């Protein structure tokens, strides 16, 4: 890959996305076989998160450690951000301390691109507002690919709060470009305009969306926004749009159930479904470490060294 940064999967070709998935699988196999990786030794990854995170932050750190890199995590609430230092100034100062790459999460769409244009080191978008979450889409692709051996021709149903979701935007684009058919179902207030252009078909009824789905992808209802009148009530949303065992019974028996987390159990998914055999939530998280290791390997220049020693992976 010739890119300095990873801001959105829309910037990558299908072949570049597939190369990252292949590298993720390769690294996963090598780690499983007990190999100790050192190709990121000497690199210092700085995690700069302006929004809360559990999975993304920790899995970037785990990925860096697995490759031999060091990690520094900036707590923005105790940093000079609280004294008014701007995003770009903060990033430039972190680069000046010796950061090899910045992993940025921010509430503003475009924040990662803003920083990427003003620092020399790679910037990885760990989620920017409602815009994109590229490593989430990569880990979701990897999880499906491992189970089904590919993405081409699969049917993906995305249910939930599409409007506020950067994961929805990244996944609709990524799954569509890799050959899946994507349907979305949500109350009209939670559907943004332009879904057709992104490659998704809007379906009015969740049962119709899941009826032939290989993947049922659930999105968190962003409860912090429900005071704004997007939903009449959460219990009613849960009753009509949540994935219950009754709704799941209308889907193929081997449908994969996925969720980016954090999960609101009892709202977008019932307890029995969330902990049932079709739910892949923790497998997604494990794959998150692998795709982030592949991204760090690629952007920090270890790709060639790493691939020279790689084994052939059926893909
Ligand atoms: N999926 C995801 O981005 O989770 P976190 O907010 O915990 O990082």
C-alpha cells in the first residue's frame, strides 16, 4: 500500500482491502503457532482518544505490543486539551515527542483527515463522528471471511441506528465493494439520506431484512441521543426492531449475528440471542487485534519484512 494514513476504507481499492485481510489472517496463524513478532520494534504508537473506547483502544495497544512496538495513551481529559490546545497543535506536539504514528478517535467527522494533512507520521482513524471507522469494517470483513471463505454474493442485513453510525457507513461501503448485497432496516428517523448511493437497499420490515441474511449486523441504539426525539420509546423500539429469538427464527439457521459493541443487551438484541451460538461478538473483538496489527505493519513499514517470512494462507 502506498498510503501514509488510514482514514477511511473508501480510500483503499478492493485489492488493498483484501491484502490487509490476508495479512491479518497470516499474522493470526503465525501468532497461534507461537511465533514472536518483532517487526514493529522501535516504533512508538500514540493513542489519542477524545471519545470513550474499550475495544478499539485496547486492541490497538495489544496489536502494537504483539508486533514489538511501544504504546503511549493520552488521556485527553487530563492533557493540555483541557487548557484549550487545539487538535492539530496536540497532534503536532505528540509527533514532536517522537510518536511513530497517531491513532485518533474524535467526535468530529473529518478530524483524522485534518490531522493527517498536518503531521508527517501515519494517522489511523479510530472513529471520527458519524463518518468512518475503517478498522471496525476490516475486522467485520475478516470475521465473515473466516466463517464463509469470502464476501462475494453474501447477504448482509444491518439493523439499528444507521443515522448516527460511522460503523454503518464504513460497513455498507466495504461489504458492498467486496461483493455482498447489503440491506438496512431501521425506523425512518434513524435512516440517513443517500443510502442507495452507498450501496444499501432500505427495507421497511426487519423480518424481510433478515429472511435471507448470511449476516445480521446490529447497531447500538445511541441512547444518549434518544432525548432528541428519534424514537418514541426504547421498549417499543426493542419490541419491533430488536433482534429477539422470534425475529431470529425468521432468518437462516446459520446466519451470523454481529455487533461492533458496546451492546445494549435488551434493546437492540435480547439476552438469549446475544449469548447464543450464532453471536460472534467476541470473535469480532479478537479479530480487531489482528486487523489492527496488519494496519500497523503496513503503515509502519514492517510489511515487507513481515511478509518475507510469511506462510502461504488460503484466501
Ligand atoms: N466498536 C468500537 O469501536 O468499540 P469501542 O467504542 O469500545 O472502541
